[in-house]
C-alpha cells in the first residue's frame, strides 16, 4: 500500500511520436512558406509585365506609336518599376510594332 499517489510516466514511444509529429509540422510549415514566397514573386513579375504591356498599348492608342523605352512609360503613364529589384527587357522593332517586354528579378 502506498501513502502517496504515484504518477504514471508517459511511455517513451508516445514521447518520440509527439516529437516526430512536431518536427513534421515544422517542416511542412517551412515548405509552405517558401512556396508562397515563390508564388508571390512570380505574381509581382507578372503584374509588372502586364502593367508595362497595357501602358505600351495605351501609348499606341493615344499617340499612334509605341514608346521608345521603359523610362518613357514610367514618366508619362505612371508605371513604377523598382530597378533595384527588377530588370526590364524592352525591345522595340518599330514604332508601329508591339514591343517585347520581359521582367526579370535582379
């Protein structure tokens, strides 16, 4: 007969299972966060590329010619490009031919 209550110990396999589950959840969260970050960057690139294309078409419809450079679009059509973060490839073949616009991350 015991005078004091004895606490039951948690079996070692239950402790190991709980730790393994915790580690798995941490890795899943880290992976999901990285995936979201990549998707967000791609969305930023797509949005900037779309804005530049729309501004070029707007310039053509108003002025009758596509803009000569990205800086012209920035100055006259309000598109902001973070040149520290992105590099814009802008190739014009002629004033009446739609330019090729690609955005890359620095």
